[in-house]
């Protein structure tokens, strides 16, 4: 199974409160600077996208570390045998449109040939309830490990609907890893109460999420 360097993940008290399936990227000066730039209303769009991509890469790298690995042996150029690791087959990504698409390139930069699906969740104009209006997944998704990508989670309702659709397509709850940049305690509780077996990996747990992320990233603000 996949394992993580303890220095890369936080032992924040909130991780304990919400269980071992909530994982927070360890805070250091570099991560805090990236978070600060993304929250600053005076950050230009070009800087915002540049530093968002940096934080996305850090989160994606650690999300990949949560996937299962298997032992393998390779022969080096000198003819020696090296005992190593490789991903178990069947990983894929699914982005929640539109802000989740910002994380797709970061995943492709790490996994060149990985397949990526999409889910579109919209709020009902009358009830304001989140509902799925479009979903397209890689083949045999029920047999895959899924990295669900959604950078900002304020309430957890959108992610909950997306996970419901994945489960309807046969994906096991414990095969879903949410890759996230910023989330609120309310959102974590909403998702973890409904799906206790899935994992959430985020860079920050904070009462106020930067909900301007998608508009700023794609230049539609």
C-alpha cells in the first residue's frame, strides 16, 4: 500500500478530530506563502495562476502518494537488481467542472498517460441544491483508484454529489481520494460523515475558503 513521509503531512489536531482519512499537507513557509498569495485580493491574474499551479503540484504529488503501490524488481544499466515500487494498475483522475479542471495539468505533469474524467455539478435555481448534470468517466472506472479533483470546498455539497455519482458507477468509497487546496471544517464534516472511507487531502483547513479561485484562475472575475 502507499505510504507517506510523515514530514509531508500535517499532524494538525483537526486531522485527529476528523479521523485518519483527512490528510493536511504539512505547513511550511513555502506552502504558507503560496496560500497567502492566493488569498490576497491584490494578486494579479498571471501571478495567481502561476502560484496556484505550484500549490496544485504539491497537493497532487502527495495525493499520488496515497495510492497503492506494489513491489517490483528492475535491472539497472550495470546489470544489478534493484528492489523498487510501482503503482498498481488502474489509477485515474476525475475533475469537478469547472474549477477542478485547473488541477488536470498538474496531474498530467506527474502521470503522463493517466485518464481523466469529468463531472459537472450545478445548483438548482429554485432549491439551490447541488445536482449532477453531466458525467464522463474512463472505462472500467469501477475497478480504478480515483483522484477526485476540486480545489475549493466550502460546504461539501458539490463533492458529496460527485462521490454519489462515482459510487453509482461502481467505484468503491475507499478507492476515492479527494485532491483539494482549501476546505472548511464544515465541508470536511459533511463529506466525512457521508463517506467515512474516502480520503481527503488538502493544503489548508480554514473557516473561510477563497471562493474566488475558479474565476481568478480562468480569468472570468
